[in-house]
C-alpha cells in the first residue's frame, strides 16, 4: 500500500489556499517527498502527516517554486532532533544549490546524502520501492519520477508441498530469497507464479509533452501531471514557458494508458481549474483536477 | 497615517494558521517589511495587501524563521515585473546571506541595494520616516527597529500673516523648507509652533530583555515585542535560548511607557497565547496577544 498526498497544486508562487506543487508518499514506514517549495512543511502539517519519517527528498529541478521550502523543512527536521540521514535526489547541481540555501540552516544534527542525476534515464531501488527518473523537457534540466512497488508472483502452496519444503522456508521464498534445504538450493521461481502487476505512480512537472513521459508513465495507477494552463488559447504561452496545457497532459495520459490522472501545478492566473475538466475528459476520461491535499492509497490489485 | 499589519506570530517554524512573525507597514504609498520567513508572501496576500509597493525589507537577523521566505518573495516581485530598486537593511553579512539564497532567484529584473548595520545604534531617514535600529541581545547579531514619523509644529496662520507671506509660500514652510520672499529668507521656525509628537512603532524580536529596548521603544504608540513563552516555568528556557517570556516583555513595555504592546513570535509549543494575557496585563495593562494579520492604523494625535 502506497499512501499518496498531493500537498499542493500551485505553480510559480504559493497562494492562500493553494500551496506549491509537492508530492508526499508513505510506504513501509518511511516517507518520500518530491519537490519542496515554500510552504511545503505547513502543507504536510495541514495534511496531518509528519516531517519526521521523510527519508528521501527528490527534486524535479531547482526553480524556486520547487525548492524554496527546503531550508525551513531542514530546520524543522533539525528542531525535531532528527539524527538519521536524509537522502536527496535531483539533477546535477543538487549539492551546490542545497549547500547555498543552507546558509540559513547550517548546523543540522543529521547527515545529508546527495544523489545527482545526469543521465536521461536512471533507476534506483531502496526501501522496497523502485524509483525511476527520466529527463523531461523544461527550460532547465528537469526530471519526472515514477515510483514502482513491484509484486512477486503468487505463491504456490501446491508446488511448495510437492517439493517437500517445510513451512518456515515458504516466507523467505515468497519474499524473493533463495533457501537451502537438505543440501539443495530452492529459488523463488520454483514456488512463485508469474510476476504480478505492482503499484506505479508517476509524477511529472515542469515540462512540455515528450515521448519519454508517455513511455515512463505507461500503465501507472496514478499519473500526476502538470497542467499549467486550462485556457485553450494559452498553448503558445505553454510552449514559450516550457509548460503544458490541460489538454496536452490529457493526451499524454491517454498515450500512457494510465488508470487515472490528476492535474497540478496551476498558473496563479488559473482560478478555477475545474471549469475545464469536461474538455479534458473528452480526451482522457479518468482525469481529475488535483486540489491541495488530494490523497489516495494505492494498493495491489485483486 | 501608518498602516501596520503583523503578518504572522509564529517563532521557529510556520504552522497551519500561524505564519512566521513578520511586520508590514504602509506609509506614503510605499511599504516596508521587517523579516520575511517562509510563508510571508502568502500572509501578505491573505491580508489583501500587495508585494509590489515594498521598497524596503529589514531583517532583525538571519535565523531561518526570519528570512526563509525571501527567495520566494523576490521571485514573486520579479514575476510581477518590478523594475524599481529594492533596499534591504540588516546586520552585517546581509549581502552574503541574500546572495547565497538567490541561487534559486537569480535573474531579477530589479536592483537590490544592501545596507549592512554593525553599530549598536543606527538611524536612517527615507520616504518621510525615520528608521532607528538598535542591537538587541540574541544568540547572533540581532536588531530591533523603531519607525518614527516625525510631526512638525502647528502652522501659525497668525505669524505667517504678520510676516506678510503670500499663501503660496505657506505650504513649503509647513513642510519644513525655507523660502525666499522679496529678498528675505523665511525659515519654518518663524511660522511653526513647537515640534509635536509624531507616530512611533517599535518592533523587537528575538532577544532577551535589555535596557536599550526600553530606551528605544520609549513612548511608542505600539510596541510589538517577542514573547516566545507564556508559561512562567519557561523562564530558564527563555534565558537559554535568548528569548523572552510574556512577563519580561510586559516589564519592558512598562519601563518604555508605550501606549500599547502586542506580543508575537510564539513558540510552536504555545497553542493558546491568550490564556496568559491576564497575568501579562497585571504588569502592563495595555497588552494584547498578537494574532496573524492583526492590524491597526496609527495616526497623529489631536
């Protein structure tokens, strides 16, 4: 189960009742944050979640609306007497940017590990989840993120029994580990059915539409995608500023065959995103307007 | 007339419904901000004021809760296409801190002028107001600020007539300028009564009590003072962290003979500041708990 909360939905600047776009997910007792604009720590508190279990902070890029809340968040983590290390992931330059901002958050009681990405596509695995990063098309290096929780095949009690394996060895096999019994090695494939669909969440902002997005978001249970503009006549502006209209996001969702799409990262000039949703759904029916603190728990199918 | 708004009342970290302590004043068509923690720009919008007329930003010191909102504010000013220069005032190190934070707000369409203070007391005059800065007692160099709008003496129509001055020369004299008429110089003193009480506002956080505060706040119409702790048993903690209790702030207000005091900069652990107000008023009766966006317009007496 992956708890997902879209902490805010604003682009460019925070507004009363519209925090800057940021995503927080909870899995396996720890939390991961993507982007941290001004006000993110308050948005977390408004959701009723805690900053303490955040082990990983990912950045799409370093425009102010995606990172300006970091010093305050770090200070709050320090004030809460965090000692466990924090991992930060983002495009090249991460350490330089974070260390510059830390001029106002100098003495933290925990370590920060930096993972800087420069390849166009990059994968990491930790805490039982896979993080897939892919470079998108913005005015500065910017990455989209997919979070994947893989699921092994169904455990076959019949096969385990046939092999004569004692029950205490079933669990490690089920978790994907090999075991030894009476001098013979048993691998998971011997007792597991074909790999099943896991959970997949894709988060993508700020960017123009790009093939890589449709490819990496493919089959996501939830695709959270920027939609800077709802007004159709703002396509030229979207192109100029390297952002997307709602309809471009919907086309991507359709191509990527995702289950559901939430729009986010609205222009401050866009007061009521909902007024455009019918036109969005004409392209991709399972689209919803993100709103601050919109949440869902994604589980395995069945 | 000086419009005053206490934008937030929080210390250390922003909370839902409690922004970080910051003061905004409007006078003569321009605005001045003291401190700019994370969320200040949203607090300004919540008040219904604008970031555009802010010409001056003063900093008490550079702890994160007093400056973390600066990059976002600068970006928003830039997005609003500001071109007029912005003046920043603060303790030594200002330029270094601001330029470090500007790693995420690099290309601004306006100039920033820095005024770094290192003297214990320092005065400036601009835009018709006097700014008095005084060093207080915190863990890092930290300054309190008094904003004074001076008021000239009452214009004596009788004297002006006696001197035979034509009406078109009355206004410059009233504004404190000398004039020449029929080969003779007339100075303001010749037509103005004794200098009258102006408007005085003092803002002071973060600090232990200090004589200089009582001295510089003396006679203020409004004294906005930090009160980190309401609980009487937190005096030792206040001393250790170089902050004040509500009662220490009240003693200062009493010594400074101010008209009114607002408390601010509450510890995140202090949920209901109002519960201590009666004990505060036993020391200084005209005390009030600051709350977010508490506002007043200070005018000349009469």
